[in-house]
């Protein structure tokens, strides 16, 4: 295998596989293909989801690689919210959206909870005029504990949020401060208590294994405290170092050693968390990290705040780059994303794509099976615990040969 799944050091670079083909293959010249896909007749039976990016934060975490702003005032935020509403309206006009209803909506960031209650209600009223989540199965809203007041949580419940996701990351104040988090532990407990009082259908908490300053003792204490809270679900990320983080730039400029725990240590810590949470009847989601996928085309908006607003004021979608997927790439995209959930249903791919994925990728599957990273059960494939802990490192083995060694992002 070309991927070094036994890698031990956490170096600068992207490992988390969140889409296919890799983002480095998305190009501005393919944007017209995204527009063509939006102009095709609607496939009303296909699920439709809406991701709403709120790119504002109190401060930028040292490990953050998302597009965020920490310097925007209230009036600038409101200009952005108007642009969001406008973009949603433009999509609602597209032939591909006609007659379709949202299955889910996800408010991500940045820090969605950074904006005020008044701004929240304004945004939601504007969005719902065009594409409504009134009957969606799930509406998720990400929160940073220090931006929460009980009244704001009550507003979130009133606008239809069904799943509140708290970006706790850790409970140790020294680790939170060392990694540039805006909140400390007292704000965690205060926000969580309020969230329980408001009574959301589901509360998720995020943890990160391997943050700068992490130790065995502190990680075990973080897991203990998380279980003590009794959240409805827990998502655990393994700390990575994409190129555009503050930590990564410091390493590259100064030639410093990585302050992040190695992969073997992070996997051991994550495995410990698995054992503890599963013993308390939890399911675990793992991962790290505004992109879109529509009609077989991946596309992304422009990066710059002012450019985004200007293009929407011109009544145009603010698309930056795109890539149109071939039938095989659509198969690989679904397959790697399904594997990240821990299993793969071969019958699904046979029915949808007319391909026996086990035979198509037999060499990769058999090598992973030999290494104890997955098991085959008749027509299904299930990752082992070791496989789940290393999934992003071996997924590129399923990529087309010419895309296995390109930069992911």
C-alpha cells in the first residue's frame, strides 16, 4: 500500500478525507458544470441538505483551518446574513430545487452561536422564505460554550434546532488556553446546564484527542468528565495540522518540532475513549474538520468576505471552483464516505452503480483484511476498531491511481 498507515508523527498536512476527488482537483473552469447541474430538472426523491456557514468567532484557535473572521462588527455581520439569505434565494430559483424539501440543515462555522438572538431570528426568517427546514428530520447547530446564554438557547429551540453540538474539545483549562480556545471549563458547565434545561432532543459534545499539551492523565480525565455530563452523543476528533493553522505555520517557518501527539498515541487515546463510551452505551463519531455537492458536481464558494457579498449583490451565485465527477468517481466518493461510518453495504453499490465493489477493489480490501483493519461478512464490509482509528490514512488506497499522491486540500 502506498499510504503509510503505520505513521507515527503528526506532521503538517491534511489527512482527513471528507470528499472525493481531492479538493486540489477542484478548478474555477468547472464552475459552469455546477450551474448546469443546478439547471437540470429536480430529482424530488433525492435527499436534500443545507449547510449554513457562519464564519465568525471570538478568537481563532491555534489549530483551526476553517474560513473564520474575528474582526467583524455587528453591521458587517448583518451584511453577511443578508448575503446568506440572498444566496439561499438564488438556489431556490434553480430548476433542480423545485418541489424538493430539506431532509436536514446544519449550521456550522466558525461559531454559529456567535451571532445575537436578533440576528438569528432575522437569518432564519430570511432563509425560510425560500428553502424551509420546517419538516426536516434534523437541524444541527454548532455552539462555542462561551457564546451561550440561556435566552439564546431558547431562541435556537424556537427556530427548530433539534441537535445542539457543543464544541467543548477538552475540560482542562491549561490545554484549552494553550490551544487558543476562547472558552474555559466554567463556561462549559454553565452552557451545558442551560442546554439541558431548554431540553433539546439531542445534545452532542465534541472532544479532540491529541491537543497541544495533552497527557495520558488529562485525556482520561476529559473522557471521565464527558461521560459524567451524560450527553446524547459524542464526536471525537484526532488533532491534525492542515497547512493553514497557526501551529502549522509556526512549524514551517521556524522548523520547530510538532507539539501534537503522534498518531500511535492519539489512536491509543481514542481507543481508550471508545472503550469508555461504549461501556456507557454510546455510539462514537470520529473525524476532523462551505462545500456543496449537487447533481454529481462538487463545488465551493469564493473565500473572500467582500467578494462573496459583492457577487450576491449582483444576483449571482458566488462559486469559486468545482469538479464534475465521473461515474467511477461518484462510486468512490460514496464508498469512502460510507466506510468512514465503519461499514459498507456492497448490495447498495451493486444496485445503485451496477458494480461489485469487493471485486472492483479486491486487492485493497484483501490487504486491509490481512492487516486486521476490516472484516467481510457475506456482502458487507465492517471496519475493525483498528480500522476505524486509521480510516483516513488508508482511504486514499481506493482513489484512482493518479489521485493517490496529490495534495488533498
